């Protein structure tokens, strides 16, 4: 008897662990589906319409931050909490502050929809189908291969209308979409810089006069063509490299919307968001995936003794399942909170200052620090997007990408090179910095950053 009890306890503990682990690896969207599925199949589980704080269960009047839980106390430099608010998508931090209640749906959004939303005020209702046609014709990089005359015919629009709509699209965020190629994309992005900026003016000259020469870093030829000093051309090239993006759709992927996922061009609203008030503590919100409050239905529990034999077993199993589900959800929240507390503590500089400041850490180290198994950390990190204070949405896994700061350093070295550095030379500079990586690894990181090998970056010799 004793043994039997022990066995069934162990069974419950195992079920608990397995379910917590599987809940941990879900994104918010997936978790929401899972919760809805459980609700549909289990009458012992109920979702209360009330808006309560997921941390302290205080009632809130709208879906907003719980004043008690989000208040920083003492010297803390971060507050990590499960938030009753929903993610508000792109630039969530700023928008959520603006409208306060964060009622926007956390729905996936495609690049086309994102751009159409920006365009809406500018478009004549009759132009909407044309805009949608153009957006759906973009290739993976965001370029428009189809000739405008062809689009005019296909959509029964005038050429002037097509030109107007394409131009509007190319100046939306991410700028440069619907252009014919990298050069036109860069020029469209330049339109968004103040016209009086000397750097932007020279950059425009460079792009118009010698895109080929720019690509091969032939600054002398460019300087002669434009009648300026080589140093100025070099500055303009640096300006282009720093501020502009030749592949506009990639900027959109870069903010966490991976095109390589099953559903291309779709991004998910962040699962977690870090925001920072001026010089205040960082606020880390782990968004709750469903509205309201999930609990075991107390009436169902009270009714159990009245159930007759046949129903009694089924009801009992519903109750057990409901209470297990609620516990596992709480466990998921606790783990996510502990994980994020540790991450913001160690990666404060990366979060606030950028890629180079990434502190190398492994999932195993983090697991030890928060007292869980490494596989728990792996699942907690999986499939989550996190919005940073600057509005970027990155995969949570990025915090464990040891190559990030090295890649950033390689980009810098190449950006500053006088003559193209070979991968071997880059490896030896890095080794001087105390980073030992093989030439092959340099080549791999370089290609991840979309930088050509040295021989293709070669500067042409100035004619004698
Ligand atoms: Zn609270």
C-alpha cells in the first residue's frame, strides 16, 4: 500500500515535470492555443474574465501594469514580472507607453500588413488593391522585379498611380522596399535623412556616380568623379555602411521576424519586453499569454462528492488534470521570471549598449545559477522573442550567442581596413585581442554578416 502510494506520487511528479517542460518551450502564441485547448476539453478548468495581476492576483481595472508589482523598491536596477499586459508588437515599449492600456492584439503581422498600416492615411481607397498587389510581388529581399508598366496593366491603374504607390512604399519602414535593387533601396533610404546633411549629400553623389566603384572600394576614382577628397568619399562610404541597408526586407527580419520560419514574412509579437524609463530601473515584462485568470473551477470541486460512481472517476480526473495544468503554468512563470532576472543582471550592458557588450554565458552556467537543469533553460529560451529598450525584437537565444561580439569586431575591422584584410589576417588581429578563432570561423562569421571575401573587396590600383 505504502509502495503503491509512493509510486503514484512519483507518477504525479513526473507528469508535472513533463508538462512544465513542454509548456516552457512554447511561445506566447503557442501557449495561448494550448490554454484554449485545455479549456475546451476540461470543464474543471475555468478562465475568469476579471483582469488580475498574474503575480499578486490584485484586481486591475484594465490590462495594464500592476502598480504594486512594477514599482521598484530600493536600489534594484531591474524589475522582472509576469505582466497582465499584452505585447503590442513592433516598438511595443513606446506604443504601450503612449496608449497606456496595451489593448492591441498580439497577433502575428506580415511585412505587407505592417507596411499597409503605415500607408493607409496616404492612400486613396481605390489605391489599396494596387498597394497590396505591389507588396505581395516583393521578393525575399524586398525588391520589386516586375516592371511598373506591367503592374499598371495587371491592376488597371495608370502608370502615374503605380509610380506614386511604389514611391510611398519605398519610403515606409523598412525603407527601400519595392525598389529595383540595392542601389535604389539605398537611395530611397537616403531620402529620409535631412537634405542639408553634408554626409547624406555626398553619399547620394557616391551612389549615383559610382555604385560599382563603391562596391569595390575604389575611393580614388569616386573622389575624382565627384571632385572631392578621398577622405570625404571614405566618410560617405562609412555613412552608407552605418546608416543604410542594401537589402530592406532584411531589416525587418533583423528585428526578430525570421523569414526562415515555416511561415515566411511573419513575425510574432515579443514574448518578453524590456523597457527603461530615464535612468530608472529596467522593467522586464514577461507577457501573459491569455486574458483573465485561469483557475480550477471551485463549483466543480464542490460538486464532486455528489457525482455518482460512473461520473465520479471522470470528474476526479478532470479536477486532477486542471489543477496540474494550473500548477505547471505557475511553474513555467516562475522559471521564466528567475531566468530573466539572471539574464538582465548579467547582460545589462548588452541590453543597453549593443552587440559588442554581450557577456559570454552558456545555458549550463545559467542553469546552475538559478538551480535548474540545463534542459530547462534550453526550453525556456526556445521560441521566445524579446523586445529591447531600443525597439529591436531579437530571439531570446541571442543572449547565448557567443559569436555575436566577435562578429561585431570583425565588422569593425573590415569597416576600418585600408586594404582588404584576409581572413587569416583578421584571425591574427583577433588573436592579439585574446580571441582565438580559426580562419575558417572568421570566414563563416564574415559570411553571416554578408561581407565578401578579401579578394572581392579588393581595392583597384590607381592608374600610374
Ligand atoms: Zn501585482
